[in-house]
C-alpha cells in the first residue's frame, strides 16, 4: 500500500442527528432515531448491537446508499457520494454476490480501474491471501474465500476509510482470525475503520472504541475495554464444597466470588478463563452453569427496555 497525503482526511466521519424511518406494513419502522457520532481519522471503531439495532441502516447512509430522513453525514468533510467517488471509502456490505465467470484477479483489476489512486492489484490479492486463487473463477470460491474476495474489492481503491458490515458472518474460526489480522494491519497504516458486529468479542479484540446501538439509538460509546467491563460480565455457578470464596475470587478471569451453601457464584470478566482455571484446580466442581454476557442484559440495563430480537452476544 502506498502512503497517501493525510490532508484530505480532515474531519473523519460525522453523523449529526441522523434519522431513518421505513414504511412497514403495520406502520413506520424507526430504524435510526437520532444518532450523533464523530469518528476521528485513524480510529478503528465497532458499531456493536443486536440484529435490528440499525447498524446497516446507519452504514447505508454513511455510504450514500440511502438518504437520511433527518440529519447529516459527512465523510472527511464531504458528502458520502463524493467521498465514495473519490475512492476515499472502501466498503464490504452485509450481502452482495460477486460477478460470475471472471477470475478473482480480473474482478479485482476491474474494480481497481474505477478509482484514481488504487492499490497494486497483486498487493490487494497478497494481503487478502488470495494470491493462490487469483485465476480461480469467482463462482468456484468457498464462502470464506468469497468474503476475502469481497474484502479485496473493498481495499483495492486504497481507501482512507474502510467500512465493514458484519464481515465475518460466513467465515469459520480460522478465516475470522485471518480476516481480522488483515484488517488490523490495514488500520495500523493510519486508515480509519468502522465495522458492524453483534459480537462483543469481535469488537473487543479488533476495535479501540465500541459504539453500542439498540433500537436505532446509541446507548453507550467508549473504549472497548470500558464497554466490555460494562456489558461483558458473566456469572459462573457451580457446586463446590469446602473452598473459600476469597480463594476463588483470585482465579484468573474471576472478579468476585460468593458462597450460598454448597454453591459458589463467580462474577467473571472472562468466563472461558475462569471455567478452565476452576476445573483445573477444583476437579470436584460440578453442575456448572454460565449465564449473562448477553447484549440483552446490557440493553435492559442501559435502556430499561427489553429487545425481542436480541441475539446472544457471545464469542463466535
Ligand atoms: N428497507 C427496509 N424496509 C423496511 N424496514 C427496514 C429496511 N431496512 C431495515 N429495516 C428495519 O430497520 C431496523 C434496523 O435494521 P438494520 O439497520 O438492518 O439493523 P442491523 O443492521 O443492526 O441488524 C429493523 O427493524 C429492520 O427490520
Ligand atoms: Mg445489519
């Protein structure tokens, strides 16, 4: 990737009073109900929220794909369409098929030719791990490879801002790991990245900041470590006699511990770590149950209203 002058990135992303309402069969659907967010150039931010929170609707307006019913969007000081046309934004949307009957290299080359200052095609194929499949027809790619090709299409314009809407959905664990490592390398070059996810773990591992959305509003916004501490705590319950709770509170991943008769209740900052440590040191622990760490609880806490369509916020 070649270095670009940072002058044109002044202002980052600004969303002011953004509103979008859809007409549904049973009345209006308030998908986005007034969002004010600024993302500085060079920042890596996660738009975190359950399905239906309004993440994709927000992203579509940010990319100029749909028009807000209220409020404004600017990207690097420009209206979204202008920023897209100038090659400043690369995007990977939630869905979208690849053109068939062309090779991966041909497709990426075509895309590169649309932009004023594209990345070298070989470099785009290299960083996305597609070099070995460059001559493969797009319809022969696996789900994970297709996602990587879509990723190559998003970065080949050499954008200042990369927008990714739930990019790892079709990927297996290994694919996700690779994907995020490429994304982080891209972000490390000083580019701005905004990605939508409904996994707290993905936001925590890959973003500096999490913007938590629910019901079309931002309900929390801050460093991922803070957001995680606020919403990510889980409770581990187990039957385990004769161990002092203060000893259990010192296990890795455990913040505090209580005893109720034969049962112990551990409040965990990292329940994976906690359960491993617990079983290793106290093999007699049984009837183990882990609860919490879901967005649902977080939203109940933050908004005081339950969300019917909330999905579990657990590691993919
Ligand atoms: N084109 C559309 N027409 C009607 N309703 C829509 C449309 N797009 C999204 N919605 C609704 O808006 C809300 C927010 O959707 P979306 O932005 O896709 O959420 P997310 O990406 O966070 O899952 C949902 O209730 C969804 O059903
Ligand atoms: Mg979405």
